């Protein structure tokens, strides 16, 4: 198992290298001269050339790429922000806790609601409870988060004046963003749980469990849910990764200083080192989450674990 | 000693879909005495498994529904029992071996856990003791006890079926229903599983219902045989009566279609036609469209049970009670 984890971690190197090259190339071919933007319209050609030389932008593409990778590997540096002149990594790490907190709150809320309603929906297939739950889930998935966020602010902040609409000062500030971000994900998890459970409900071993005289609740939780878990965990992992990067709108609406908002601000200001750094940071997070999900698989399904294990005894000797 | 363990009277189970009604079981009646093994023989879709599920109280509802009949087990009517009462019987007094061992075991639980689960449900013992008992059960069906911590995918098909048998026998049931226990297995493993079942019959004296379409399996293990066609028992008798002195044209057709080692024929005789769909059964005798002896009466009137001997019952217009000469 340890060998497998190390192998997976080593695999992250070529993946990240690929991400770096793609992101760097995209930034390189983006039109617009950085120095001109930084200096403004009034800049002289001499000062533009001087700044380009200072930033290393007069070098050929390959050299720039190599320097960027060298910076990451040797100095754990993602470069310096053009705007704030601070190391990019520091800027990201300063904002990351807010993003992580928001994503974690949203995923926890979505997982609880999604799994509970998904199970109920599958067990009561085509009954009223199922119809209502699938209807609400469809609504949740279809609702654009920015629209839902604005509605929530309108009702709970403006009309009722119960909850704050911006900032991260108290725990109350987190309620509306969490609901805004979690609603769609809850719908996705609910639908996955339902279909995955329905697959398992028709399996013969469920009938075996009933034939043992087991209580229906235990049949559902011990036999059905555990077998339905793999696709559910997968979708939660994917959604968690997406939330890290995709909370942009939500962070903007609720004025939360996270990396999503930072990314948008950086793009608007052509602050390329910050854009690249943020994308790389999120990509690294996603691969780590994927690794954790893959490790979780082996705890859920022993068949997956045995693939990674070299067994001393033959699997089949009967 | 030889008391009635199970009495099924006029059992009717239908499946309802939005626009059709599938008549799976249409008035099945039979008795099962203690220590007796009765074989259910019939084509796929004849209602064998549905009857078995009815006895387990496990007919999937919806779409299934028990419309009529009694299933008296140890003096209680299973049809009328509550779910909680049924749960006490299931897995403890009546157990079932399902057809396909590959899919009958939960892939994410160890086999030991799966055997211990049924033991824990019906006995007041600790988890540790239950695991010990599960190991003993594995040994009994010929699997080393230390393999209890392994998962189903680590066993071969024949071994999985033995685990399924171990689950079914873990609480020493009074009645074991085996639903085609050897169908999904290859021939050598079939022989092993059959030998195991025979040992259970002689050692544990468990009553069994053996569902199969293999008359060879029936000859090996059964005391009595029920020939089932389109949800009805068309002939019921002891092993000797069915094999040596069968009366019903369908039974005759079944036996004629077994290859004979001494006679060289190009093609095996078959029963012409197909079993009627359970959604569209003929009036009168269900077998008349395929019956070589069918008359006008067979078309309109469903035959009653005709008693040939105390143990031999046949459902056919060709016979009268207590006489055994064909009319045509």
C-alpha cells in the first residue's frame, strides 16, 4: 500500500510538469505586452524595454519556461506578483484558508444532505418522497450559484436582516456562502447516491441479506450503502476539487478573500505570475484530492486493495 | 418422527406490472415431511423460484403479490405473519441457497462476517463466538477455517457456493430451500456440491426443497418429486413413482428428452412448442397446446388433482382416481 502511495506521489511530477507547460504556454501566447500594461499608456519604448529586460520577458520562450520551472524546483517560488511585488506563494497561502474553509463547509453540508436524501430516494423509488427529492435535487443542480447567492442575500440579509452578506468576521458570515455553494453539489451527490443505490438494490446479495432475516435498515446501510459508496466518494472528491477553484462567483458575491477571487483579480490586472501560480496550486490540490480518493477506495472495496497487494497465497486455490 | 413440516395449500402468486399480470404460481399444493427432500422440476419460468420465495416470505412486493393460499410451517401460516415474525424464521428455521453463487455474496464483507451475521441475528452470543462458529461452518463445507478473513473474490465459484451453503446451514434450519444450487457451476464442481448436499441430508437430517431442471440431480438426492408446469404441480410422487411410473404427458415428454446411452438417435425427442407466457395462460389445461393426447375437454376445463396412489398425484384428464389405465 505504501509503495502504491509513493508511486502515485511520484506520478504527480509529470502531471504537474504538464500543467506548468500548458499554463505557461497559454499565458505566453496571450496578446498584450506585460510591461506596457504595467507602465501604462504614457510609457516610453525605452522604459518598456528596460522593464521587459528586468522581468526576463525579453528571453526566448524556452528559457522563460525553464527559468519558471527552476524557480519552483529550487526556490519553491511561484514568482513575484507584478502588482503587489510580494511572492505569489505568500499571496495564495494568505487567501487559501478562507477558500478551504468555504469548500470544506460546503462539501460537508452537501454530502450530508445529498447522501441522506439519495438513500431515502432510492429506497422509496417512485414514491412521493423520491419524486420530491429528485425534484428538489434537479432544482439545486439547475440553480446558478450567483443567482441563488443573490436571492439568499436579498431574503436573509436585506429583508429579514438575520445574516450578514459579506466578509468572514463571524460564523454567521459563513452560513449563506455555504448554502450557496453547497446546494448544487448536494443535488449532484444526491443523484449519484440514488442511482448508485438503485444499482445495488437489485443485486442478489441483497436478497441473501434479507434471506438471513436481517432488518431492512441494516440491509440498507450495511449491505447496500457500502457497495454503493465508490461512485459517491468519487463524485465528492471531484466536487471538492472543483469547489476549491470554482468558488469564484461565490467568493465575489459574499466578498470573501479567497483564491477564487484572487484569480479573477489577477486576470483582470494581467498579473501573470499570480494567475499561473494559482492555477498550479489548484491543480496540485486536485491531484492530491484524487490520490486521497483512490486510497479511500481500497478501504471501501477489498477487491481494489487486493490489486495493489502482492498476495503470498494464490487468490484461487479451489 | 415423520411429521408434516410444511404444508402449502393452493398457493397463488402473481406479478403485476402496469399493463400485465404475470400468473407465476397458480394453485400449488404440497406437503413436506420432516427429513424429506422434495425436488421441484420444471422449465425456466415455471414458478419454481417464486414458490420458494413465497415460502421464505420474500416475494418482491411490488410487483409480486400472494393472492391466495396458505403456507403452514410449524403450525403458523407464513402468508399471514408480520415482517418481524418472518425475520425470526428467515435464516434460522427456513433458509435458502440461491442460484448464482457469484453474485449471492456481498463483495465488500469477508465471508466470515457474512456467515457470522446470520448466526448473530438468531443466537444470543458474542461477535467473537459467532466468528468461531462461522469458522466451524466453513470447515464443515470443506473450506479451511482460517480463510474466514478473506473476501468472496478470493474464492472460486464452487467455494463461493459452499460459503452460501454455510450461511444457509449456520443456524441448523428445519427447512433448506436450494434454488438450482448447481446450475451455475461446472460439472466437476457440481458433483462436489451435490455430494456435500447429500451429506447434509444424511448427517444433519435437514428437510430440503431442491429446485432444479436437472433430473439427474433429482435422482441423486430427492425422496419426492414435483413436476411443475406453468405455475402448477402437474405431477407429484415419490422418486420411484415419477421415474418408473410417470403419468402426465409433460413428465413423459421430459423423460423422453433425456438421451439414452443404449439407443443411437440423430435427434432427441423434444416437447413441441414453448411454455405459455405467464401473462397469457390458456384456459383449461395449461399443457394442452403442446400435449399429444389433448382433447376438446382439455381445452376448456382445467383438470383437478387425480390421486393415483397415496403419494402419487397427477393433474390430467386422462386419468381417474385410483385407476391407472389411459383412456385413449
